[in-house]
């Protein structure tokens, strides 16, 4: 089992707004990875379109995705998207 941890603030920014950036990030994860830990340390904002695309990419990923250090505001945005989309 191959696992990596991605610090979103380092890889993208503390302001997660562009859905293209998360799509690119997911597409650049190597094929031999079985688990990705998405670390939200330092994230100050996440837009709705980013959250939607993040969850879309997570849902179709060929590897397990686990979130850690998720700020309350980010979790609330995920909850809104999941509720609107019937838990994807």
C-alpha cells in the first residue's frame, strides 16, 4: 500500500477557490498510490465550486481519500454540497 499526504495550502493556496486547481491536483497523483491524506492545515477559505469539484474528484478517484485538519468552515461547505447533491 502506497500512501501520500498532500498539504493543500502548500500545493494550491490557503484560499481554495479555483475548481481547476483541484482537478489538476487529482490528475497528477501517481497511479500506484492507494491512499491520499488531504491535509487542510492553514486553509482559510474554500469556495463552493472548489468544494463541489473536490468531492467529484474524490468520488471518482481510484484511491482512498482521507481529510485531516479540516476547519469548521470547510467542513460546513462540504456538508452543504453533500446535502444538495444527495451525498454524491
